């Protein structure tokens, strides 16, 4: 049986996160605190954070929490040097809401921004991937933001991204995809384009 932690413990997470973030991005990958239970916190597919079923309306607090999120296996946690609590993530913990493009064609570089201010250049270490729904074929595009933490690329950004795409041979098959930082990220086989 999972235990759920109480509000006073969630306040201590805020205090620990604030303290850790004063020195730059918290090194959550280095922390190995004991698991303290599940917090009634959820990140919806659109990037909205909920606590006790209510949206968290304070952007600085959401940004603070997003700085201490970690994924271990398939589970998400908020991690401080002294405690680790489970949270629910409906899809991805971040949403890429915009991007900038430097250069054009083979030399283009695409830099994404998330709803909490993180940035990531699409490259080998921060790949773009697209998962298509098996029933509808609807694409869900992602970019890796931090170690095993992805951002769902929002619809308007994905449409803009598609405008930058091209057909290229990928592992012996022609694919439509996106280039950034000299890497080709396949989206859909050319034969499946309408």
C-alpha cells in the first residue's frame, strides 16, 4: 500500500527545493534520499500542475517544482537532498511551447523552450521523437529536455516544425523528418504521407 504524505511535508519540499535552487539547477540525479510516499500532485498533458486536485496558479512555484522532478523507471518524483515523493504525470512533465531556428537547410539548429522556461537544442543528446497513436495515427511529438525527461511539443509548435521538414533517406527508407544540429529526426515514412 502506498502512503500519501500530508501537507506539512509538501511545505518542506518547497523549502528544500528553494534552498537547493539558489546554487543553480539542483543536481537531482545525485541525490538518493529515502522515499517518503506519494504527494497528491499531478501534471496534466497540457503542462498544468495540480495539487490536491486544484491547479497551481503560481508560476514561480511550478517552475520551482519542475526544477526538482526526476524520472526513475516509469515513475516520477520530486526529489530533494532529504526526501523523495511520488507524483503523477499524465504524459510528459514539460510542454515545449515555442522554438527558434538558426540557419536554414542542412545547418539549421532548433532551440525549444518549455512552459517553465527550460531550453533544449534538438541534437543527438536532445532528440525529437514522434509517437503515433495506433488507432488514430495522431502524432505525439516530444523532445528530450533533461536526462530522461521529455517535453510534449505543443500543436502550434509542431505545425511550425513540420514546415521545416524534408524527405531524407533514413536506414534505407525515405522518411519525412526534421534536421537540427546536423542530425535527422524521422517523423513519418514518406510512403505514409497523405
